[in-house]
C-alpha cells in the first residue's frame, strides 16, 4: 500500500487537488498522502462517497488508468483494517493462553 501511496501521491494527487479544490495542496508528506489517497480512491469507487466529499461532478473525467492506484490503495487499506479486527477477535476468543 505504501508503494501505491508513493506512486499515486507523487504523480496524481496534485491533479485531483487542482480540480477538486482549485489549487494544489502544498503538504506532500507521506502521512498526509496516506490519508488523501484512499479517500480519493473511495470517491472514485462509490458515487455516494464522492457526493459526500463534494467531488461528484468534478472527478468524472478521470480515466480508469488514472483511478486504479487510488482504488487499490483504498481497498487494500480497508482489507488491512478488517484483517486486524478479525485477528484481534480471534486472539481474544480463540487465542492460546
């Protein structure tokens, strides 16, 4: 996921920021990108989330090749969180003591 964040964050986030906000956000730290890349990925994936973020009509012109790193980073992050919750529940209820 970190590689996708670097790839999408360093090359493509500024284009979305120009369209979504009207300017480039100058914070390019990895911590800020880890929050923004999956957020844009979920906006690309679900129209409801794009509407919630205020990006509904603004991000429709990006092609599929532009969108895939954002969507992959968002889905991988969600999958990782779900796996951590399952692991914690498994450890609590069926763990070896």
